[in-house]
C-alpha cells in the first residue's frame, strides 16, 4: 500500500490529476474518520478534505516528496480543521466541541450471544474511560493505535515534541489499565 501511495504521489507531483484522485479515493475514509474525531460537523470535515486536495493540486509545484503519504494527509487535514476552528473562534457561530471517542465501525465479534453482550459492555466501559482522558491523550492514542503512526509522526501532527507524545501515551495507557482492571474482573467471573 505504501509503495503504491508513493508511486501515486510522485505521479501527482509530476502533474497527473488522476493520481491525486486515486490518492483521495484511497485515503478518504481514513481522513473522514480522523477528521470526525475533532467534533466538528461532518460537512465541515468533508469540506476540509476537499479543500486539502484542492490545495494539494494548486500547490503541487512547491510540494516535495514524502516518506508517508498517509502521514502527510493526516497532518494537513488536522491543520485545515484547526484553521477552521480558529476562524470560528474569531467569528463565533458554533460552540467549541471536544475530541470525540468512538470505536471504528468495523469492530465485529463472532461469538455466542452472552459473549457479545459482555464484549459490548466492556467496549462501553472502555469508551467511558477514554472519554475521561484529556483531549491530547485521546488524540495520541487514536493516532498510535488506530492509524498506526509512529511517535515521531504523531509529534509532527500534534505539533509537540516526541517526548510529550510518549508521555501522553504512557499516561493514557496507565489510566486505562488502572481503571480497566476494576471493570474487567467482574466480567471474567461472569463468563466462567
């Protein structure tokens, strides 16, 4: 996937509009899912994605090669959304929304009905725990474990140093583990 992305990126930089279209199609769902995490209206996220690809096309002569197209697109989308949010603060028409935590739509469990119910309850409890985390910790967890970004990539996307990203991840995981033990034990006894 990465090799194909890099090939399309090179073709796009050479002026191939279709290559940019293929990149947009390949990454649209990932960008939409990530953009929706910022709590702005989905139409705003869709507009920011459209603006992103329009800006890429308009600025293609100034853009350089990148080792990770996905990273470049996620970082650019984040910047576009934050630019929109800053604009809204200057002209307040919407309230500021917080980072939203939800699991991807593709979570599937193939087991008995009781196990399904237990897993649903565990997911609900985990979501509640994630929602209690500070916004930056949630974002770092999302980028690391849902988008498989490295600490270095996350630090560039979030505009913090790599040590801060590691701290966000460690603190978040420590909090979740601590709370998770109290939540999971009753369910383990229920299954047995």
